[in-house]
C-alpha cells in the first residue's frame, strides 16, 4: 500500500522523545524542590522550638 503526499503529511508519531537532557533537568528540578522543602521544614522547626543556629 502506497500513500500519497497528502496522506503522508497527516501521519503523526514519535512526538514524545525522552532524552538524557530531559531526564537530567527533571532530576535537577526534583532535587531543588526537595532542598527547598528541607530548608522550609528546618526553618519551621526552629521557629517553633525557639532555637537558632
């Protein structure tokens, strides 16, 4: 079965490409969010216990 040019233009596929750069950037974002959560948790804990570094 051969497709003509109009039918070939309508073919979609392979739009989602998971690359190492994408995985690295997602990992960095997750690490940054975890660090913000740790810092915020430490700040809240120190405020309630009236301690400072």
